[in-house]
C-alpha cells in the first residue's frame, strides 16, 4: 500500500512559501468554489508545499461518503483509504513520471497550459467501486517553474479500465500517452474527426436517438450508424452517454456549438 510521501518527489519539491503568499489564495479558493457550483464534476485544489488539499468541493462524486471538510483534512490519506491497493502504485508512478516529464520536457511558457488525465477506481461503501477520470492542471507555479497549487477535476470515466494516462498542452496537435508496461511516454497525434463525426458526437451527447440525429443531419439511418461506428473506433469507446466525458485526445475547439446545428 502506498503512503502519503510516495506521491511527492524531488522533481517537484517546492521551496518556502510564506504566509503573505498564502493570504493571496483566498481569491483563488473563492473563485474555484464559485466555479464548482456550476459543474457536475468534483473539483479540488492540491497544495504541493503543505502536501495536502487546499480546497475540496461539495460534489459527492469524489467524497466517498465523507464531507468536503473531512476529505480536505484527510488529504492524500484519502487515496490509501479509497483507491484499490493494486491501483495505488499506478497513481504513484503517474505522479513520479508525470512530474519528471513536466520538469524536463515542458517549456517554461507552456507549463501553465498543460494537464494530465488518467482513470482509476475509487471505493464507495462496502466493495462497491466506480471508475473515474481525473484531470490535474497547474494553477500557481513557483519562480523556478514547479507546481505549487494544482486544480483537479473528477468525473465519471468513459473507459472501462484504469490507466489511459495522457499529457496534453493546450493548442498542441500532439499529446503524450504513458505506457504502463514499458514505463515511458509515447508521442501521439490528436484524434482528427470528420465533420459528420463531430456532428454525430455533438448530437449524441445531447441524448438524441439515431432517428433524431438522422433527421437533424438529413442523412439515412445507415449513414448515421456508419459515422457512429467509425467515431467509436477512433475514440475507443462503445457508447456516448450525456454528460459522460470523452477522451481528451480529441480537439473540441473545432466542434460546432449545438445552436449552429441547423439542417
């Protein structure tokens, strides 16, 4: 079983942060709290200097029966208690190799633009567990470019197994996928979708049936099924449920807004 110190490595060792700097975090905490109220995902802030949680939202998805205050006080002990033991070592490896990658491979100007995404189980009551997607992005960096405060966003996973570790830089057409078997990062290209596939994805995420999508796009049912099948093959999933997040290796910037889908 992993202990709390296993999640903190020298590559992201944060030097002294004084109390005056901490006083300035009130605005960040209040802003994060306000944002979390409008999201269905769970949000929390990690403090890498004090090695704990700075803020935890009230969303019950990630609380596992605890209150937000209890989880904040637990800090990294939460993972030891609520992540299956066989996945805790995976999280330690993600932390270690993720920070090393951030420190050695990411240009200073890109360090505010990146995030890491991965999936793991959390244990609820009894032996019941749920697979979640966990994204971590830097919020505040030290003068030497190390992460002081990070924001984490937790949602239900669109995958069926843990892992799926990806490192992204905003605006880049490339991303890096971590290979747990060979313990190394591999460079990948962002998934490119055809216009019809983007439209099907947008309409599927709204909960429309195949018939409704065909009507919206003025296409046959067979065409919609073909677009959906090729879409699923590209994104590596079997279904698209409303509010279920899809792999981050898709660039959503070019997607049509639902209000633009008039046919």
